[in-house]
């Protein structure tokens, strides 16, 4: 079956991103790690904004609010490849939307205000009919019958839709092995046309209850994780309903951003297995700031022998040359040192490309080290100093010896300041080429030493 999948995301001047181009080989799934403040939420929002702007005619957003004026005042530009004009089936789940579903006094407002773009294919007729009714207020005598028919149409369609969503939600809850079911309590859209000119108009009211052991009660009796299970079941049910009109060539994308925050690791594993089994025809982007969850997702797709279908990316905050923090993306299967070597070994060496890729290789390595050693930092210089501050770290009660690594990083610090600093290198190309080659060899050595540190060999 032919399926369209995203292969390139180019983000400029959006929130935490100055400019970043992310190449997704063969439209693979993407597993993204980024600590809080790394640009993970900016990536989620940029993707959502770009797709909605192209595919949703009613979508409106103040792009000025997405600019980071510290970075630039230039216009936002997000380019997606291939063309996403047919991307009607793209879904974005994060902790906040799941929270809204279970906290709302009237879920109709969540459908109308928060899920209207994702599920436009199933809600559009209902929402447009309601808008048509409101436009006819106050109701003229000759319009009374028409408005009454429109009102009945809304109520009938919405009740039928809710019945379908409820049924599919409960099927999913059963698959989650929970011991309760959900119920939608529906109150009609109200419009009294007998008092024309002062018509009483009230939107539909949808309340959510649960039934357990033949007793109906509210969600307050569920703990947070089980409440989020209800939210997930409803969201997944909405996807199943909306997909009934999907065609094979349509882009199908599922973006999950730290959506299982309140779940323990056992429940996270259970739900992710459900996602893997039920969304195989989707391109998936999974974003998290939790390393344990990151590793869990890796284990799941490795156990299914699906490594070739996944690409890993890590987001890190970086202080740029202007002293401003910005997000940078590092693809795990991109060898920046090879790129640097290729650029420097050309007949006419491109030393800027070589230097930039060498620096990215060093940044990627240092970020990996600080994550492993569980130390913080944003500036590259500060992170190297934090690593070299001592020769032994304690990780989960185990002593990690970094003395040999620190010796190598001492030279890395030198190369960062000299060879990889655009403001400091020599104008003589031959000399600068030697500096970059020295930096490449140093980083290769540091990578090998870090591998031994992680494995406990040293």
C-alpha cells in the first residue's frame, strides 16, 4: 500500500528554533528526546501549526505569538516535504489535551475548541450547522421550520456520533484491561423559536460518567492515571471514527508528546504496545523528556524487529554566537564527523562546513555525556567544565570513572576554543585545515573513551 510520509521538516524563526532542517530517511518514524527547555514543545507546536495552516481552511493563529524576538524578527517559515495538502489525518496528543478531556464540565466545548481541527472530518458538518443556526437569529417567520430542522439535524447527528465514540472508547478500555465503562450524558442543543427576537439558544451539553459494578459515578473516583486512560480511549476512538473516510494515499501522522506523564512504567508499556499494534499504518513521532520512557520505546520497536523503521533524534538547547539560547536537533544516525571529513577532503575543501559539522559532533558527544552523568548545563563550555570537575560520578549507586575521558576532553576544550570557533581560527586555510583535522581525531578518541566509560571497561 502506498503511503505518504514526511521526509523533511525545515523550521525557521519559530519559538525556540532559529533554523533547523530535519531529514527523515525514507519517511521513518521519529523518536525524539529533549529535556525541558530543549525545544521539544516548540517542535511539537511547529509541526502542528504548519499542518493546520495548510490543511485547515478555518485555522487561524497569531504567528507573531510564535516568534522568539530574542532570536529574530523575521517571518516564520516551516517547510514540510512532501506536500501535506492531503494531511487530514494528523493527530497531536499531549498531556494538556488529555487533561482537558477529563476536566471539562462540557466535553462539547473540548470538541469544538480543542479538537475541531484534528477531527474536522467528523465534526465539521455539526459545527457548520450550528453556525448556520446562529446566523439565522433572530429567526424570521419564514425561517422557523428551517431552523427547527437544522436543530434536529444537529442533535440527531451528534447523538449518533457520541454513541459510536462511546462504543469504540469502551472497546479500547476493555483492551486496556480496565474494569469500568464510560457513558456520555447528552443534553440537546436548545433553541426556543416561540419567543422570536429573544430566542433562548444553548449549545449541546455532554457530560462524562463511568459505570463500575452496575454503579454510575463521576470520574473523580478514578486516580489520575486511570482518568488519563479514559482520555486516551476517547481520543483513540475519535481517530478510529475519523479514519473511516480515509484513503490509502492520505498522510497519516500520530504525534505523541509526553502524553503518559501520570502513568507508571508498567502502564506506559501496556499503552505503547497498544499504539504499536493499532497505528501501524501511521508515521509516528514520539517526543519525551524522560530517558526511561525513551529507552522503553526503543525496546518495543527493537523487540518487533522494526529498528529500520525508526530514526532517533535528540534536541538540546545551545547558546549561539549572539549569546541567545536556541534549539538544535541531532539525528542519532547522522555521522557529523563523516560529513566534516568529506567536506575537508574535497579538492576545494569547504572549511566552514567541516568546522560546523565538527562542532556539531562535539556538541552531540558532550550532550550525551552530561545526560549519562546526570549533570546539567546549556553552554558547551560550561558542560565540558562540569564533566571535568571531578574524575568519579555516582550513577544509580554505581561509581563511574571519568579520569581518562577528562584527559581527552581537556584537548576538546582547546579545539572548541581554537579550531571550532569561527572568530578565532587562522585566515590561512592550510593551518585551519590542520586544526579541524586535529579536532576530528580528538572527538573520535573521546567517543571511543566514552563508550568504554558507559560499558564499565574503564
